[in-house]
C-alpha cells in the first residue's frame, strides 16, 4: 500500500517529538513559520506551508494563540478527503475554530497527548491520549492507530468533557509548578519523599513554553472555577493558620 503523507505544522518541542514516533508510518512533511525544522530521516521532508497543508493527514502543533491564523492560511490548501488534527492542551477553542474555518470536505479530529518531551523521554508506550471526534468518521481509525501502533492508552471524550477535567488536571498542576519555580528554592540536603515527588512534578513542566502555560490557564473556559476553588481553599487555610 502507498504510504500516506502527514504534514506537521509547528515543529517545536512537541512537533519534534511527534516526528520521531510517526516517521516509521508516514512520509512526513515538516513546516514551522518561526524556524527551520531539522530532520535526518530519509522519509521526512522540510516544506513550505502549502506542502504540509496538502498532505493526506495534517497535524496542527502550533500554540493555541496562533491556531486561528494558521487555520485561515491552510483552509484553501487542504485537499478534499484530508484529515486535519490538532494536539492542543485545550479542546473547545481549537475544535470550534477548526469547525468554523476548515472546508466541509475535510475530516476533523481533536487530540490531546497527555504527555510531553519530558514525560516521554523513555518512550510513549503506555502514556495517555484523549481523542475527540469533530467531523467525519475517522476518529475510530485514529484511536486504533494510537492504541495498536503507538501503544498509547486512548480515551475518547467530547471537547467539553476534556476541558472540564483538564481544568484541574493541568490547570492546577501547572499553576502549582509555576509558584514553586518562582520561589527559586535552593538544593536542600534534608528532603522527604513527598518533597522529591513535588520537585519531580515541577521538573516535568518547568521548561514548558509560556505560550503553553497561558493556553492552559486562559484558553480553557473551566480553569477559572478551578483557580477560584484553589485560592478559596488556600485563603481558608491561611486564615486557620493565622488564628491563635
């Protein structure tokens, strides 16, 4: 069978991770407007936006803040029958933009890999992935590929259900990590396992881009209630500790 082509638009930290795991299955075309992607694999090409957007499968790995402009740019370039996917950490906004801006002749699947380069440094098998069907009948095939070929744990969900849970799962963990990083703590000699686990959690996201952090905290419509609950609980605890 002829190998399908897959374009990755946005080759930052996660786009680079994707090409490593997808190259055995697709002929890849990489495009990034902000830098020149690098790859030594024989079936990976560096192309312009048109080359990446005209592939059989198109994966958008750009920050959520750039999603609208990229979608407007590729809308006239995607071919009939193509599958367009995103890998954003929030789902409601990207899904709405893809539905509204992409032509009706393409299928759309939203995804969120619940891992990054740091957590996937020892491989991606057994890690979690959320898939949200948006348009067309391709989500089942996407789920099968992710499970059978890449070995991921796949969870199917609506964009709303995803964002409601991730408001706490990511919204709080990234918020806590930013606070600990801002403390600029020294290397302590006397640590507990609990403290070491906390630092491991912080290190998982310490080097994530500010664009990713802002997307998680500001583009998920349910993060506001999660942050309010967190700060209310923190204030109640502070008040309790202030009592004599």
